[in-house]
C-alpha cells in the first residue's frame, strides 16, 4: 500500500497491517511470533476470549492429547522446552491450555491479538493487491497477507436432529464446553457420539451421572491410552535431546518419535512374530499399534489381522455379550477412522447405570422436550452431550466468506471438495495461506510438527516476497490440479477412503466425499516443501 493509500484508508477508519492471522491456537500463536520477528505489522483475530484454540474450546471432562505431551509441544524454542515441565504422558486439557498461556505471556503475544472477534469475510482487491478483512465486531482492516490459522477441528457441529430446540434440559457440545464446567451429579445424561471426544468423556460423565445412555452410530476401535505420570528422570532425559528429537520427528511420516514403524510386511512375518508385535504395541498404548507392520494401512488382509487382534482385546473387557455386539467395530478397517485412546472406556459399559443404544440400527428420529427418540422409543434425559464432532478441515475456513480474484468465492471453488496446492494456497486467492490446510499431512500427524512446518515455510516465503519486491504469490491452476490428483492417488493406495470418516467429509450430510489430508507423510511432504521453496516457489506465480 502506498503512503497515500494508507492515509486514505486511515481516514476511512480502515486500519492496515502487513498480515492478518485468523485464529490464536497453536498455529496462530506461532505464526504471529515469526512474523513479528520479520518486522511485519500483524493483527490476529480470535473468536474466543483467550489463546489456545482446540484447548480453549474443548474443556469437556477427560479431554487430553493423544500424542504424548513430550512431543505435543512447540519445538521451535529451546528455552520454552527447557522451562516447561509436563506432568503426564498425555496431558489433560487444563495443562495444555496453561502451557499455551505461558507461551503467550513469554512471547508477549496478546498485545497483537484481538479476542472475542470472529472474522466474517476477506475480499481480495487485485488493483491494490490488498485483502479487506471484516469482523463481527465491525472491524474492517486491510492487509497484504491473510493467513488462515483457523484449525482443522474447530467448527463444532450439532447434527440437524428434528426437535433439538424443543429440549427442556441442558445441552452441551464437547467442542464448545462451558468454562465453569458441568456438574452431572444426580442427572440422567445422554451422550450422542463415540469418537475420541465421546470415548474420553463418557467414563468421567458416568462417574457422576445417575444414569447414562450412550447413543452410538459407529463402533470405534479404541485401545487403552496407558496414561501415567511422567517421572523426573524422563523429563530430565527429554531435555537433553530436545532439538535433535524434534528434527528427527520431522523426518518421520507421522511427526512422532515415541515409536518406530516396523517396516516388515505382515506376510513376511510369522503369525507368532506378528502377534508379539501387536501385543507389545497394544500394551505400550497410543498409536504404536498402527506401526505393527508396514502394510497395516495398505491392504485389507494385513489390516484384518490387526483388527481381529484389536477386537479380541476389546471383547475381553466387556462383560455382557449383547453389549459386545454393539461395541465391537466391524464395518471399517482399524485406523482408517482416527483410533481412539481411552481410559476405562469399555469398562464403563459394565456399570449397571450405563446403557448403549445402537443408532446405526435405529437412527435418532427426533429430540423431544424430555429426551431422545430412537427406534420408536423415547430415552428420557436431563442433559444431552453432543460429542458429534466437527465440520473438519474446511468448516472453519469456509466459515469466512472469502472472495478472491475476479469475485471468485472460495466456497464455490471448493463446492466439490477442497482444492489446494500443497495445502498452503489455492489458485485465484493471492497471498492467502492456510496453516495445515486440506492437502497437507495435518490431522494424520503430530499437528504441532505440521503447524511448525507450515509456519516456517510461510515465514520464509513472506521474507522472500517482502525483501524481493514481489507483490503477490499465488498457486498456479496447473500445480494445484497436479497436487490434488497426487493427494487423491496416494489416498487411493491406502485403506483410508474405505470408512465413512470425517477425513472424508462423511460426517456431514451433503459434504463432498473427498479424502482431505495428504497421506504421504510429514517427511516426504517436508522434502517437497523444501524443493518448491528452493526452486523459487515452483508451482506458484510470483508477481512484482
Ligand atoms: P485450533 O487450535 O483449532 O485454533 C483455531 C482457532 O481459530 C480457534 O481458536 C478458533 O476460535 C479460531 N477461529 C476459527 N475461525 C475463526 C474466525 N472466523 N475468526 C476468528 N477466529 C477464528 N492433534 C494432535 O496432533 N495431537 C493431539 O493429541 C490432539 N488432540 C486433540 C484433542 C481434541 C479434543 C481436538 C478437538 C483436537 C485435537 N488435536 C490433536 C488436533 C488439534 O486441533 C491440533 O493439535 C491443534 O491444537 C490445532 O491448532 P490450530 O491452531 O491449527 O487450530
Ligand atoms: O468427533 P468425531 P470427535 N447421529 O467426528 C457421531 C480429535 N480429537 O469430537 O462415526 C448419531 O470423531 C459420529 O458417528 P459416525 C481427533 O482427531 C482428539 O470425537 O459419524 N451419531 C461419531 O461417533 C478426533 O478424530 C482427541 O457414525 C452421530 C461422533 O458423533 C477428532 O478430534 C479427543 C451423528 C463424532 O465423532 C474429532 O473427534 C477429541 C448423528 N447424526 C478429539 N453425527 C484425543 O483423544 C455424528 N455422530 C486427543
């Protein structure tokens, strides 16, 4: 923006920033830190009234990470890693949120974040090369770069059940939990949904509730998390190797080093060796189980062996054979919906005051003043907990009315599924970036490793643009088409598309069925990002 344009904008009441970042979770916070260090003026807008994103919103009982705390933390600052001490193998939500607030304080981030403000629209003006960003608080700001740090799992969704507004009791969504908590003591509670949020919250809700009815549409594979306190020795040892560990994590497919993938194929192992591998990894807890052998996510035969093993373990915990039939997953390969890590989830269904209703067999028909109707029967409850998930990966991005070059709406462009180059940008939308956007490893990885990978890349890119007199960067349609085809092809070589998962958009009626994340791994993807940057942003058009 020229000085004259800037003065005109200010006279109009339109502030100007070099960059606007939407969202103040792990991604927005780190992006802000990096761009300030480049000397750019930055404004972050955040709907919530504090930092933290996922960990600000998901305060339901039992919420904790499923990537181990020692890896589920920022890796960019030796200082931060040395100062902060995690207490458990899988940190609970309050501890993660405390950590994010500690980082915000340490880096003095809040002064550039406007809280309680939702971005409603972003419009690109090709003449000025600027985005105009508007908010629900009446802000109207201009910016050269617009960065969507809006999160893959941040658009919480209550399904369109008829009668939901008639319910007389309390309703909560796990992804928008009240800050003051919820007391279920003495209440009849209905939980709808048995993904990770349901699996984590159900055992704790059952401890308090007078009666709990769980409404399950899809039985999920779930294995004991094996959570425990971290010892002083583990914490001290981890600090010795912080930086090399993080580098190593970036060189793995999942952005994780707490386990290694066994590369042998199932058929190359004896049944005894396979059983041993599966058992050891099951006992270890966490995602190690999915690394038991090399083709677990690639062929049905290999996957079936692991799925049968998992079902046998699950069966051994449940007492009532009728409940076994409902709780054991049999309609999708193990791992193609996100594996749930639990603490006493299956055991909860052995309790006399806990029931499960199979809403695959008998879908929820409606919600009434006093309960939930399924299979013609009304289940009376005082409280309904919607553990029904998110409009994942695209919901929060498309929640902003984004208009690019020539009036093109991102919503229209993505009507048949998201189209990006590298998950970072989309043709027709210059200087607009997505952090962990669709088409990148994102939700198939340790998200903080993927967030840092994107933030570092975007920072280098903006440094190149601002120091090299380049006005804009934009994915070319050809590079984007090739990348979308590549992402689809890689996914089709796996079992992932075989489940009705949120990875596929299948949890939202009418959402296009497209496998959204990149399955090639953080390591391979990182090499591609580096090659693109080294070739002066090959596949992007740079305009002076
Ligand atoms: P978010 O944390 O989702 O932050 C996005 C922010 O953008 C939100 O605060 C939102 O309010 C804001 N926002 C969105 N739209 C707008 C708008 N229009 N205007 C203003 N603000 C807006 N990943 C892992 O790797 N390991 C885990 O163990 C793990 N556990 C998880 C547990 C739960 C309960 C959930 C829901 C997800 C979990 N994830 C996990 C994924 C998790 O989302 C990421 O790890 C990470 O926290 C994402 O950070 P982010 O900053 O990209 O997005
Ligand atoms: O959401 P989900 P989530 N009628 O979409 C059901 C991360 N996370 O919040 O499977 C009846 O997984 C739906 O049924 P179905 C993690 O990446 C991590 O639990 O679609 N039921 C499902 O059972 C995770 O994958 C942790 O058939 C309906 C449930 O609601 C992601 O966030 C903790 C329904 C939704 O499950 C999302 O998890 C929490 C309907 N109309 C979240 N609509 C950790 O452990 C939906 N359902 C770290």
